């Protein structure tokens, strides 16, 4: 028989197979911890791209009576405690690699090919 899990973000109930449930329990550590921390795929998708819990709940039409959750806690569930979201990183402003690509000399074979095209 399939098991039910309720997403802590959207409130959606998801039916999953017993084998998948067993894998999720093994990964989370216990059945209680899984139930307390389960986030459905759709909610994870919105959270990973940088939406807040409130915005994600609006997008997924979550019930109004959902409990408040700590953003840091949810972030650690999705990205892990040590990793950071790719959207929270500082932009790379090192343009040395870009300039080496744009100002490099053309391969001699490519020059010959371009000359043939111009003729």
C-alpha cells in the first residue's frame, strides 16, 4: 500500500510507493523526521530558484493555515547546511578569462577558411 506524505511548504499530499518511502526514511534518518521535513518537488523547484516560502506558497495555492517556517531551516533542508544557493553567490567579476577568449589569435586554418569564404 502506498504511503502519504504532506509537503510542509505547499500542504500537498503526495502518494509514494513503499520502496520510495523506505529510501526517503533512510536518507532522512527516521520516519518522524521525514514527515517533519518533507518538501515536494514543485515547492523545491520554486525555492531553489530563490523564491521565499511565502511566494512559493502563493504560486502553489497553499492553504492559508500553513504554519510559519524559518527560511534558514528550509534553506538548509534544500541546499544542505554547508552549501550555498547558486543565487546567493557573489557574481564573478574576473574578466581575464573573457578577454583571453575574445582577443586570442585565430587559428591559421580558420584564417584560410575565412579567406575562401570572402572570395
